[in-house]
C-alpha cells in the first residue's frame, strides 16, 4: 500500500529525518514533519494524511497522547505511537486513545513497515465496516419509512371503500340512484388508487432487486411515443389534451422500451395530475446526433424550490400538492429507470406557472442507426 501520506511527529530532528528517509525508501510520502502536538493537529487538518507516526514525548504544552486523541476524534486519522520509554500512567493514557500501533525505539525498518501496513489495512477495514453499517442503518430507516407510508396510503382508500360499502348496505334502499353512483364511483377510484400504489411498489421492488435490467433494442421512438400518448389520453379522458411533437430521425434508435415506458408514463401522468382541468400537457421529442431528448411540459401548480432537491426520494411530495392523491414513488421510479439507462433528467419549475422535465438519453449505437436509415432510405 505504498504511496500513502504519512505525517511524522517527532521532536528530535535527527530522529525525524531518519524516519522520513526510511518511509520514503519504503515508498510512502512524507508531506511534513513537525515537533509539537499543536503543529501535528494543524498539519493533519491541512494535509489530511492517511496515517500519523506520533512520538509520545513532544515539545510544547501538548504531548503525543493528547494530540493523538484530538486527531482521532476530529479527523478520524489513525495514529501509530513512537516512543523510547513511557511510564505506566502514560501507557494507559495512550491505550485509551485506541492507537493503531505502538513502536518502541530503536526499531528496524521491517518493524516500521509492518506496523504501518497493519495500521493502514485496519483503517480501511474499519472504514468499510462503518460505511456498511451506515448504509444498513439508512436502508433500515428507509424500509421503515417506506412500509409506514405504504400502509398509510393503502389505509385511506380501504377506509373509503369500507365506508361506502357499509352505507350502500345499510341505506341502499333510501338512496337516490345518483347518490348510489357517487358511492360506487368513490369505491372505483379507491381501488384504482390502491392498484397504482401496488404497481409502484412492485416496480420499485423490481428495480431495487435487480430484476429490471437495461435491455436496449431498435425502436421506432416516434411511433412508440404517439402510441403511448394515445393510451394515456384514453385512460385520463379529454380534460387534459396531450400534445406530441417530434423532430429529427427517431425511427430507429436503440433504447429500452420497458424502461422508457416507465419514465414517460410517470412524467406525463404527473403533468396531467398536477395541472388545472383543460390545460394541455406537452411531450416533445428530439433525436439529434445520437442523443434523444424528451421534454414533458405542463402549466400546473409547479414545484417549490425546497422540494425540487428531494424530488426523486421515495414518498417525498411537495408541500403544495394539497389533497391531490399520490404516493411520491413515480419520480423515484423515473430516476431508477434513468440510472439503468445511463440517462439524465433536469427540471425547471415555478409555483403557479408550471413544470418542465427534460430527459436525455444516448443511443448506444447511433452510427448503426444512421447506417440502417441510410440503407433503408
């Protein structure tokens, strides 16, 4: 593991130079050598070395043990002690700082090398374990939040279904036909809401579990987008006209149709959901020089600036959505699919004006597509 930066803290200059010479011979980098604990702390903050070789007895008011404790707590930098002699009290103080090694002077080059390598590997191991534990904690918290929110989102529609069913059973003979239809409509909408939630959960689960993979294939993207727009328009009704436009050669690009369907469906449905009735939603497609750009634009409620930073986090919803139903999983799914597709997404939004999402995807085989278009044309 040669090449790591090692700070030498030694108050005897001749000894310090000898240690520097040995370290450089072993392939390590010595960015500085200091003689006091105060200087050691300053240099660690400035240089961020991978390891500190620390003499216990130093010049100044702070000895090596105090300096090591400060360095460990503030910078998490491993320390190996160097000393010729220390009384029992000092040794116990040194042990309490949890050093990564302890070398007694005089020492040979091999002892120094072994102590440094053991310390560096221990630091790598501890860092990896700490990162793994932090990720496990984050995952546990995310799962807890995930299922708590899922249960909350399912409970609402179920309560509506149960309430309407009970009223139809108990008061059905006294209700007008119009009132009965209202209750049936609420039941249908609640079932659709639950179905959408379960579909989102299953889709996210497939992505996280690795079963949803990137499988590009030649695709007539313009035809695909027109068909998808017609499908969504049919399901949402005519209250929000979806207007599609296309530029460039989009007839034979190499993309993953399944991932693209997830991306566009979520973006268009969100645009419809958060726009006032009657306002159009726009899907614009550009295919230029091997890059596909898809723009979904609406004139809806917009996204507050503070919410834009968390758009793609699971279950996150902006503060201005009010009672508009949703799970906060749609954009999470969009981001996961784009990551698989090595694509990128940007958003421009203003509250009360509207939102524009821009998706950029690279055609993995633009020249092949160009050749095929040329041959066919």
